[in-house]
C-alpha cells in the first residue's frame, strides 16, 4: 500500500518545521493503520504542489496494489490530485462522501495491462478526516482485497458515558474510545478541536455515529459504533 502525502507546507516527520510548515504526520499515522490492517506500507514521501512532480510521484505509486494520497482532494486552486490522477489514466469512481469529517474523499481505479488493478484513495489532508476515511473505507477495501470473509467494520450498539452534541448537515463519525463494562459496550466520544486535531485521536479505537442535524445526546443513550 503506497502512501503519498501532498503539499508544499509539509516536511518530513523527523524535521523541525519552520514558519508556514507542518510535519507530515499523516504518513506516520497511515503507516501504522496499514500495518494494523495486515498490509505492507510503502511510503513515497512528499509530492509538492507542482504538476510534474506530483505526476511523477503518482506514477511511482500506481505500481502498488493500493495508492493512498493525503491532501490535495478538496476544491482549492492547489488541490491538484483528482485532475492528475485522471491524467494518469485513473477512472474516478466517486468524489465526496456524506459524512463529517471526511467529505472530500476521492476513490478511483487504474486498470493495468497485467489485469491487476490499482485502487486509489485520495484522503483529506486533515488528520482526523484521514483517519476516519481510512477506517471506514480503506481498511474495508484492503480486507476485501485480501479475502477476509467479513471485510466491513464491526458495528455494534454502545451506551454513551457522557453527553455529546452534534450539528451540521452531514452525519458525524466521531473518533471514540469503547470499553467494556459487565459485558456492555460503553463509548466515550473523544473531544477534538476540529479535523486537524491529531492528538485527540490517540486513544481512539472506534468511531461513534451521530445523525444529521443539531442534536444533543445524553449519557446513557445508545448509538452505533464502528470498531477497528
């Protein structure tokens, strides 16, 4: 599973970022998630927001079974990934999904001459969005590819241990921690400072699903959770 981060603002995880720069933390996170999915990560480093460099890196990644790109899939002037993937012969299957966080998710397929396709996911650049999209979509695809009998995430009801407020016009998939008490699943939605707040997800072992709209859920209410 090839990993390619995109963006001029990124520096390697071991480097000290300067003004206007951030570490490529998504590579580290995705590397771990891929290993936990029993697959082999193949880091490709960072592609700059320049078409020739991005295209070269994409071509390198298309030799893998899966290519995960991080960032560059929204609607900004420098979000070049969807166009460059299509220029490289990748057929878009969908772009954007009805969930929060993770709306910009992109997915496509490259049919190769040897008959073995490459599956490409364009993940949002924000870490929480990327993590949620991996767990809901990428892990399932990897498990399906590897022949697991039940590739989809395990879904079960869990009781909220604290109040939670959701809002917006998309369903919320909130990173959460699930524990077991007397045989019952108890879920604690993790507080985040937005989809860029990677630190808040460290303790996550699930996402909790909350419906569309401005709603308040009291402790004790049962919600669906997706375990990984």
